């Protein structure tokens, strides 16, 4: 395993204020080269007065290197709750006093969820399980579920089943799972403050195996879990070095009973600055709005789509609810952003 | 809006077993008594969350969220779905 080397850059690289925006315009917009970690930090430290210009630049970068299309995805929890891991933001961990109880979805309901997702125009359906990694019972459920969906619904199938063995990676690829989600969650230097039951390096190893097996890699993060702004820049740099096909960006939705249950919600301006910074770090990636946007951005979620985001998760999440699907589809139509599967285009 | 779609078997404690919504005694988000304390934050949060506790007995519910809805089952009082 080789962990990604993050180009740290120097203070001179980073510039400040208008300097970093001018640099980013030349480097990212015109040349398609993502910002270094030091440059990402300079973007995250821009004052509120520069936010409009920053979002416009991130939008220009997205339009130039990705185009106007938006990828729409739905997700469902195949196995909910009772996870042995202790990710401090997660209500599905069995190690905290969370109200979320264990539940399994049956195959007909899984197919129905895929059908309902496809009916929204979504091109991607992700099957998620709250586990450290799949055991044989879960793999059998996934085998049956993927086969049943492929027989009944026209949609790309993704999976998020935790850390995998090489044999499981190979089997998922052979099943036709075209994308696998496994998030780095937070900066390597902050990880042990967020998770103690497995390591950042173990997560990274699964990501590498997924890509080596020919599946698309979906690897994202959760923002607002106590990281410093420097660590947020580090995280964006680490993701950029890993270069996933998709980066889902979650904002902490503090869950009752979890260690981070009383953490503050990320402010809207900070969230938008983060979105723009991630886009400038990864000009060509599929940057997806994932969980938490409703409480973090409220009605400002359009600003994210005009500030670097080019993919959305529609409908409900795993344990919480999203906005009505029709609201999101109307928003995309109003913005003249057509829905399209993006994996082949970027 | 949620509806009761599947009552549990005859309730041994005399609670409703005919599909009628049971009396709401407990907050379905935090599980505390509905008549005591301030549950306004729970009410706001519930716009983006399914229920987690049975309003009749405060048992934790087995909840399945799907892309377009949810079901929430109390072992004594049956299943709610939106
Ligand atoms: S591994 Fe996944 S499901 Fe388990 S506690 Fe961590 S985030 Fe939650
Ligand atoms: Zn309450
Ligand atoms: Zn009950």
C-alpha cells in the first residue's frame, strides 16, 4: 500500500486574498491543475467578502472541466445500525447509546427502492450497509440484491459495504458493481479523534484495491467533525492525491447519542467555501452533495450547485430524510443543469 | 404524515391492536414524556427524521428508511409508514 503524497506547497504558492483567486484562475481554470494543500488552505481562509468571486470561479472550473450536467443518485440502507465501529459522527454505530436499531432490508424492498430511484431520473443507486466489512450473510444478500436489481431496473449499481478483502473486491467487480464508496471521512492527522476502531490507512487500502479491480472509486468526507481549517485543507489534498472518480461531501448532522451529537452545524458560508475549495482541488471529479446539506445550507443549496457541485443525492438518506425529490429536480431544471451519468465523461 | 399500516398482535397491556393510532404519550424523537419538557427542537428535527420511539410506549422503533419513505415498527404497537 502506498499512501498518497500530498503536495504541501509553500506559502509563496498559496498567496492570499485576490492573489489566490488569480492563481487559481490561471492554474485550475485555464490549466486544469488542482490546487496544492497550501493553496487550498488559502482558499478556505478567504474572507466572506471574497465568497461570491470564489464561488463563481469554482463554478467556472466545474463548467470548463466537467460541463453543465449533474449526476443524480439515490441510496438505501441494506443493513442498518448495530455497526461494531465507533465513527463518532455516526448514529449507526452499536458502540453508542443511539436510538437507531438494527434492521435488514429484504430483496423485494431493495428492488423497489432502486425502481423508485430510477423513476426520479437518477442514474446511480447505492446499496449501503452499516458494517466494518461484509460477512458471508451480507455478501449473499448483496449477490441476490444486485442480480435482482439488474434484472428489473435500468440503473448503475454502486455499493458501500465497508472495508473489503481482495476476494470481495474481485467478486463485487465481477457482479457488475461499477462504483464502490468508501470515504476517507476526515484528514489523516485528525482521524484518530473521529474513529478508534480502524485506521485511516485501512480505509485507504480498500480504496486502492477498489480502483485496481476496475471499479470506479467514490471516496468522500464528512466536514464539521472537529477538524481545523488546516486539517480541512489537508483532507482535500489527500483526496486530490487519491484522485477518486467521485467525492461525496457530507456535512455533520449531529446525531443524538453520538459523541459528536452536540457539535455545531457547519455555517453556510463555511460550507460553501469548502465546496469551492474541494472543486478547485479536484477540477474534474464528480463532487456530490451528500448528507447534511439541508441543515447546513437550507435554501442556499442552489449556491453550492453554482459553486462547484455537479452531483446530488436525492430522496432520503440512510437514517434521516432528505428534501422532496421533486424540489431537487425542479431546482436542477431551473438551473438548466441536465441529469446525466457522469462516469464516462470526465 | 404517517399512517399505521400494520398493527402488532393483540396487545397484552390493553393497548390498541386494531390499527387505530395509540394515544401519544411519548415524544417520538427523544422518547421522553410528551407532556413534560420542551420538545420544540424535536418537532423541528422530525421534519428531516423518521420517528425513533413509539409514541405509545417509548420503545425504540425498528426503522427502515428508503429513498421515498420510511417504516417504523414497535414490537407491541405495530408499524407506522409515511
Ligand atoms: S463504519 Fe460506517 S456504519 Fe459503522 S460506525 Fe463507521 S460510519 Fe457508521
Ligand atoms: Zn422530544
Ligand atoms: Zn409501542
